[in-house]
């Protein structure tokens, strides 16, 4: 758990970094009732009184269900290699066990074609948190049937789009669903099961394994999971704080990476929880090699021992003196470098090329703006995290891609429209899109990097 940059890897010549920008269906699509869409746990969540900070419902927001051509134009103008977006399970399969929704598949299909025509590769996230409500009623990710239902949905998607989509993320950030969704209830489905939430980790990983199998069987391109990683910093060198930090590292990072990259769960015995519901063959499936390993990184986490009466054995503490984002998240690019080095140290040759699936920051910005927003703090955040990525690449780590979260200001889950992560400002009442200064900066950064590479290749 050190923050030392990795030192001993042999530098090798890496392909130029690919560039990407990301969104997720529920956060941008709006239009909840359009085209036969079904109901997801996020529809339930936004209707729970007080659950969303500003009471917003994700409507209209960017209204990308209708305005997707504008999003593609913005991605094209940025010059990204790929556009990462998620599909809505409840649009594709509005009712579990019933036929797929052609209208939704056709709409996603047109979007894929438009991206390909414009020279931007579609990078599809199959699951970004919007579980069908009907599955949650049967236990959601606590229930072993959910990963198999997911695999059926994935088969539908691959049948419809697999001839053109070559890059797939299976599950986005299972840790967020387990810890925030099922353990403490900050995200949908708002359950507060504490360690009783842990079976959801295994079922999401099983869903990853099954989805990967579907994509492999169809011969349909490259696939991997995308996990959120944090650099865990013990509050002090005291044994209690070191032990608490280790538990947090285990729950946040290793619980989700070890099974994928090592084929085994870390030892959870210190938590005093029942064994995970692992059946024969599950781990072999979960650890089948992927084409890449997705890493979302936002901030480091400082962890100390909890008070004696706490139901959980750690406490998350502020990092004194660290600059913070609008969310109050500490800004520390060295944390990204530490995460990348730690992955290489822990998983060695089992680690496929890393794709940074999300990195970005929210800062306070007006809801309406008639002029360009000069978001210097976001530019600084991204530039410094990109430096960390470049430093890790110079150390020989195979980091293939960098993705900014997010293309657009969007519905920031339980925080509603109060946190803005976009390179493009969105007026959430009119859905008007206005690029910020960070959008031009990122466009220029991509162009400069390409020019530099071409000059190098020509030399
Ligand atoms: C999620 C995004 C979210 C972002 C900022 C990530 O954990 O994948 O959906 O908007 O963090 O909170």
C-alpha cells in the first residue's frame, strides 16, 4: 500500500495513448417513458422522497435519447478515438423474459452507425447501474439469477450490435453498487445491508464472466470489466490505522480485482462474514483473460480505525490540506500513479493493458450560462492526471487509453444536477449544450499528442 511510483519495470515502446470520452445512459438519456422503456432501480430511487439532493429526476437533463446526434458531433469535434456510452438494459429488454424492444435497439444501432461513419469507435458499457426494477424485487445483485438474466440481455445486444461494436465494458464499477448501493444505501437500490451486501460483489463479477463469454462466443471484439480504484492512505502508522486501511483496500480494490486477475478472492476472514456464494467454475469463468482492464480513478482515500461502537471497522477521513473538487473529493494525481503501479505490482503478467475508463472532476458552475465557462480547475485536474498516466507509461506500464468523465454535464446520481463533470455545459432545463474551455483544451491536447507521435514516427 505504498504510493511509491513503480521503479523496476523495463521501459518498452508503447503504442500512442488512445483518447476517449464517456457518458452513461441514465445520466444523459432522459426520456424515461419514450419508446417502450421499462423501469430500473434508478427510476425507483429518484422517486424516493429526499433520495436525490435537489429532487431532480434526470429529466430532461441532456435529453440524449433524442439529442444523441449532438453528442456524437461533440465527440467527433473533440477528435477522440472512441466514445464510451452505456446501453439501458430496460430500454433493450423492458420486460424480463419478454422479447427485446426493437425501437431501442434500432436507436442504439443508428447511433453506432453514425459513430462509425464519423470515424469514432463505439465503446459500449453494457451495465452502468440501471438494473431492471423487477430483478431487484427478486433480490437484485444478491440473487444468483441476476447475472444469468444479464447474460441474456447481453446476448440480445450482441446479436443486434456485435457486427459493428468491437469494444465492450461489461460492468461499470461493481464496487459502487456493492458498497454504496447495497451496503450503505447512497445509490440505488438504497439498501443498507453493510457486510450483508458482499454477495453482490460475486454476482456482478459472475455477470462480467458470463457477458465476456457471450461476447467471445459471438467472436465480437474486445472485452473487459471497469473497476473503480482508489489509493488507500492509512491515517497514521499506528497498527489500528494500518489494519483499517488494509480492510478498506481489500473491500474497495482487491475484492473486485483479485478474482478477475488472480482467479481468487482475498481472505475476508477478518470481517467475520459468511463465505461468498461462489460455486464450482465461477472463478474460472470470472478470471478468463480479458483484452483490457478498465480503471476509473477520481481520488485517494484516507482511512483510519473506526470508533469502537462503529458497525464497520474503518472510517474515511479528510486529507488535511488537499485541494478538493466540487464534491469535496481530494485532488491527488499521485494517487492515480500509485493505483497504476499497485496494479502492476499485484497482478504482474496477469494484468492486460489498462484502459483508464473514467477520470474527471466536478466544480461549481452556473446552471445557465450564455458564455464559455472557463473551467481552469478542471483543465488543471485533467492535465495533472494525464501527467501521472504518462509517468506510469514511461515506467513501462501498458496504459492504452485515457477517458474523460464526462463529455456532458449530466445527472450525477444521488447528487442530481448539483455536480457538473462535463467538458460541455448542459442547461438541464433546455438541454442546450455549450462547450467549456476544458473541451477546447482536451481537443488541443489530443491533436498535439497525435502530432507529436506522427513527428516521432516520421523521424
Ligand atoms: C461513475 C459515474 C459517475 C462518476 C462521478 C463514477 O463512479 O461511473 O457514473 O458520474 O463516478 O461520480
